C-alpha cells in the first residue's frame, strides 16, 4: 500500500466517481419506469409483459453476470472492469431507443443488465481497499446514495424528454422523425455514462489490495466459507432482497400508479418525484453509514442488520401509504416520507457483508448479493405485481396490487432479518478474530 493511494481526499474522490457511476447505473436501469405507459400503448403489452421487460430482462442477466464479475474483481484490475462496465451498459441503454418491438427492447435491456453487473462487486472491493474497517460503512453509505441521485435524474430526464420530444422532433425531422418520445429518452440517458467512463479512465488508479496479517488463519475458498457462514450471509442477502422487491416495484410502477389512478401527466410525475424524492433518499443513504458507525461504537455488532430491519419496516409502511393515498398529492407526500430510508437497506447490506467477509472474498460475496437481489428484487418483485394486476385486482386498481405486494415484501423481509440476527452476531465475532 502506498500513502498516495490512501490519502483521504483521493479515496473520497474515487468514492465520488463510484457514486456517480451508481447514479448513472440506476438512471439507465429505471428510466424505463417513467416510459412504461407509452411503451405499453405502442407494443400493446399487458402489465405482466411490462414487468418482464422492465424487471426480468434486466434482472436475470444482471444477477447471473454478477458471479463471473465478482470472480474477475477478486483477481484482476478492478479499475478496468469498472470502465468497461460503465461504457458497455451506456451503449446498451442507447440501444433501447432503437428498439422496434417487444423482443428488441427485451434484448437491449438484457445487455444493460450485463454491463451493470460489474459495478457493485468492483465498487465494494475498491472501497474495501481504500478505507480501513471503521470507516467503510460511511463510504458505502455515500456510494449507495447514488441510487437516489440516479432515481431523481431518471425521473427528471424521462419527464423532460417526454415533454420536449415532440418539438425537438419537429426541429430535426430527418434525424429524429422516426423515433417516439420514449426512444429519445433512452438515447439521452446513455450520454452521462460514456462521459463518466472516460473520466474514470483518466483519473483513477488501481489501488493495491489490503494484505491480512500472515499469522492469521488463511482465507478459505468461497464455498467453504459460505458453508460455515451461510446463515449470516443469507440473513443479509435475502432479507435485504425482499426490500429490493418493494424498491423496484415502486420505481417501475409508481409513475403508472400516478397516471392511471390519479391521472397525472408523465412530465409532472418526473418533476415532483425527481425534485423532492431523490435528494431526500440520497441524504438518507449517506446518513445510514454514519448511523451504522454510531450504533457499532455503542457495542452493537449487529449494527448493519439492525439498520436494515428499521429501514425495511419504515420503507414498507410508507410505500403502502403511497399506494393507497386518496389523491396524487398525498401519494407524493408519502413517497417523500418513504424516500428517507429508500436506500437504507442497500447501504446496510454492503456494510454488513463487508463486516463478515475478508477482502479476498468480498467481491464474490457482493456478487452473490447482486445475484440474489436481481432475481428476487428485479424479477420476482415486478412479476408478482404484474400477476396481481392482471389476474387479481385488474389494471385499473394498480393501487391495490401495489399495496398488497409491498405488505408481503415487508413482512417477509423483516422476519428473515430478525430470525438470522444471532447467527450474524456470531459471524461478526469470528471475522474480527480472523483480522477482517
């Protein structure tokens, strides 16, 4: 390790770029949520098909590819992996705007998922080497705040694109005349990622990996480690993934709720959700890191798990309220309240897994979390909502479908986090004894 690599200013600069990368990834991942209604109309899709193209198409490849990316991160240049990943998913986002069918859009979304699977394992490993253990939770909290920034930018950009697409097409008929407003929105959102990839390539160096004390027990391979610690890891991974079901279902279908049930225009949805929800969510994610650190200093080894539990219950309650609100204004108020802890669980997962895993396994363990979170949060969550809407409550009562899904996700997630608490505390003690 060199002193230059670990100067606080440089370390936080890298975290800032990774946070921007996370923001761009969320932007490219969820902007489709604001565009589902025009896509539904153009391709004549059901809500279940919308769930497939928004969640499953992205989530399955995002989840599966997290494992090989985690393996690569633990062995090769994480800086290069990050650069290629950001540039790759940005180009794939632009390809969404070229889709002319449901299948074309589905395939473009899978490509976005493959590229984005590289970021979380890379960022978790980089941050683990840039910061000592007692400061990692704060850095992870800042990193995860990128999700709220990306959410706000996604709604702003999507709403703006929908509002200005028609006059822009009128000004450039030869270039844009054949594209729908939702296609133009995808093209616009691909630009920030390409710029960020270039900046990362020019200014970030690959930090040396932290080396454990040679007198300590050697690090086991991943699967023997998991056989011993699977309950602790599963508590964090699966418990937080249930919260991700609520997060992604809300992100993808909340604009449709305001449009169908409360008759809001897409541009209005983008403005208000982006204006007030995203900054609050970002601040909440940053606060989570400091909150975990403060609780841990009081002698609570389960600080990340306890924080995730609080976030799961709080977020679920306010999301249910947002779904069942009597009008759009009150729904937005409840959405803002939920945003305070929108990213609490995700930040807690990064900190919680880093607390029980050595650096040599951290990339793959975060990849396993990404795999589970993608399948559960991005695939199962929206799919369940689509089934409830198409088969139980009907498309016109999207509010009831959302409230039911949110309630189920919250109860299951909270139960898992509570059930695994004792085993997680044991894993933390063992990790400290082994120099993690």
